[in-house]
């Protein structure tokens, strides 16, 4: 399975799977989540869904989840 995934990803850049008709809603933000995530939350105000896909250390996850408030 991992080999199939790597094969499918070969030659593609981030976001390649986002359909053309939805690209206007997709934005890639690169950087430290301790800087970028608070900035993004300030811009958005409210979020409906949070998908954690950054550093998986306990310290970093607590920081990110803590920004979301009580869960």
C-alpha cells in the first residue's frame, strides 16, 4: 500500500488532489504552526473542522488544540 501511495504522489506538488472547481477555496500555508495557526484563526474567526496534520509532538498538539478552546 505504501508503495502505491508513493507512486501516486510521484511528480505531484502539494494540493494536486484538490479539484479545479474547489481550488479557489484551498490555500497552502507553509511555516511554523506556532506562528501561522494563530494568525489563521484570527483571520477566520470560526472554524467548522480542524484536521491536525503538523508536528505530532505532545507539546505541539496541546498548543494547537489549546488554540481551539474547549473541545
